[in-house]
């Protein structure tokens, strides 16, 4: 077991915990661990990431080992400034990608670009000729990246397959004792991972929906086709981006997603199914929304947010899924949400958490 260092700061200035001097010292210590080849979890605007020096294979191997992550699942590289891409990206990104970078960086957008040979560890790219890159929109993340002075590979800071962490305590629950340190910057804002895009065959392809919506991408590129991901099946071989191949985000109990146009009919179907589950000895759970909590009865009825404000659902999704574990739920039904805007990313995560098991009422 590793002794995991914890630094508690809430932003670059130290607001919320301690002083600016305390925050600066914490960032310097955490950056020092990254430079030394250790793994450090840190907040971004999306979720907490588990970082390691992207040029150091031994350090990157520590990410896979701590998470139990499959080695063919590539990592996203985080940088503090676009000029850092020159060291490891081959050539200039395609013009539509540059426009997206102008529009959404810093922010929850990852672009896939050709990688310069031997510029980053081959473990980062999982053998691909491309690499995903982004600049996070979080003061603690940016301060840490600047202090470390190296590109930082960072998937979500959770055990592989588990709900992603949106608070430092989630990281500690999954990875405490297995990583070098955790920088506690408070709850994250967006709550789901970055959108991953690639330029190919005259179009921008969304490989993973996330914090930047398809609608926002099209608004930024009105003259360029934006293709959305296929919703059925999983790709064979090495995935082009994180989140494309393996099951993710799942609570410990089994889960199914229930879809339907009539909330009361959905709730009635769920009630019958949950009654049957309870009769066979399950501890039941319902994942729903503030507006519909009163329709449901289960051992644990948990809301992830408000349908009227979809961004709250994205922000609260992973914490809600983790709450089912604390409640001991063994059988969970999750209501779907509208598959538009940020809801596209939410439904992507829900379906993966449920192993693509969907009931249509």
C-alpha cells in the first residue's frame, strides 16, 4: 500500500481552505510528485483525473495499475497551454479542430490529433498513431499543470468500471493507498467527462459525448458536418478514445434503464418490477429526477438533478450512482432523460452503467 497524500484547497487562490500560500505550497508539492513519476489525482471542471507524466512510461503504468484499467484503453493528455502540443502532436491540427479549440478551450473538449513518434509514452496512446488532448477549465488543474511543466495523462480517478469521481472523497474511496496524492479542490462543475472529437473524411466525429454538446459543436462549425456516435454495439479492437469499448460508471448493484413518454406509466411499470425484485430478496433503488421523486417507492429513491435544468443531472449523476452503493442497493431502475444537449452524455453514461439493458414502456 502507498501512503496517499491529501492536499485540501478549493481553488488556485486557496479560497475555502487555508491561504494563498498554503494553496501554492500544495500545488508545488503535488507537481513535485508528478515530476518524480508518481500519480496524483486532481480536480478538473468535468471529473477528478488521475494524472501522471505522459512522457514517463513507468509513471503512466502506475495509472493503469492503480485503476485496474485495461491497457488498450487510451488516455487523454492534459496541458495548460496550446503551445505545449507542439512537443508531442504531429503537425498542425485540422482547421475545424482549431476552430473548436478556439471556441471551447479551456473546457470539456478533447481533440484527437496525430502523435509525434516517441513524444509520449506508448502506454498513453495504447499503440494508436493519435492522442487525445485537452486544456481543462479549472484553476487548480491549470496551476498544477503549469507547475509540473509536463503533459499529464489523466483518465478519471476511479477504479476502472466504477462511477467517475466528482469529489475528492470519491477518489479516496476507490484509490486511497494506491496513488501518490489527491488534490481536493471541492466538487467538480460539469460532472461528466469531456466530449471527444476527431477529424476524419471531411467531418468532425464525436467519439464520446460529454460536456460540450453536439448542438454547441454545430453552432461553432456551421459549415462542417458533425457526426454523432453510433448508439448500438461497441467497437472491436483498440478504442479510438476513452469510454468507447469497456463498461463504465456502474454501481455495485445491477441496473436497468427505463424509457417511456408517460412518467406515470413508467413509474407504474417500475413499481411492479421493484415489488417483484423485493419479493426475491433484493434491496431496491430508483434513480430519478426532482420533479418525479414522488412517483416512486423503493428502498433508496435518489434524484440526480432537475429535468428543467439538465446540467444539474450531469453534475449529480455519478454521486447519485455512488449513493446506491452506500444504501446497499442490489437492484436499481434508472429513469432515462431527454437525449438532447447534455442529456446525450447523461444517457451515454446511464446506458454504459446498465450494460445497455433498456426497458421501453
